[in-house]
């Protein structure tokens, strides 16, 4: 157990001879190595026994950058359901949802990358459909995912449908309703 707090996943302490010791919380025993890597990287940066705030800022920046790269390669890490699952990564309003951008994919590997991410797009669109159902319930609209949202995206080219496409469909429907109301009011 890391000394000082049961809430910590890990902590660096020092042996009497000066050797650094990383203590891990037993709650993370059996975690995938990929889940432990950012924590170990973070703790490895701590080398000053005083542990200043700038060292902590640097450690957090480096482990966060490393974590995002791990998510790009192993997106299932964000959905692991373990104590180390990052409930909020880079999406502040939805737990367990991460935005990922893959850069510099060699052209010969685009098909492989598209195939790898296809199951995530299916999961994402199931979530998008639920959000659209909530929008319809809250607004009284009858937006349809295939009719009103998909055409706004590049899903037909392998692109993703995002919340932005849902909001664009909502804005268009709301704008049409306002115009219709205005026309009806004008000719009453």
C-alpha cells in the first residue's frame, strides 16, 4: 500500500540508502501492463526527495501524453472497467469516452486502421443513436439517425459520426421549425 494515502495508486518512497521504491496499491494488482505503464512512468520521474510542484507538473504532462498514445493503440483501455480505468480522458462531459486522432498513418495501412476501428464506430453509433433518442424526447422532434445525421458526416467514407453531427441535425431541424412557424404566422 502506498504510504500516506489509501487513495493513491502508487507512490515513490526512499530506502535508508537512498534507493527509490515504488509502492503500488493492492487494488491494482492484476492490471494490464498497459494500464500500469503511465503510473510507473509518472513515478519514475520523481527523483527529488523534496518533490516540488514543477516535477509533479512535468510528470503529469508526460504520463498524460503517454496515456493518450496508449489509448490510440489500445482504445479498449478506456473501457477496461478496472480501478485504473480513466473515467474522464479528454472528453469532459462523457465518462469512458475518449477522442482519438491518429496521425501519420502510412497510406498502405489505412485499410488496416479502418478495419481495426470499425467495431468502435459501431459502438459509437449505438451511443449516438441513444443521444439522438434523448434529443427527440427532450425537444419533441423526430430526428432520424440515418436520414438527418448520417448525411452530415463522412461515415460513407469510413469517417466517424460525432456529437457535432447530432447538434448540426438539431440546429437544422430547429431552424426549419422556426422558419415554418414564421411563415405560418405571417400568412394567418
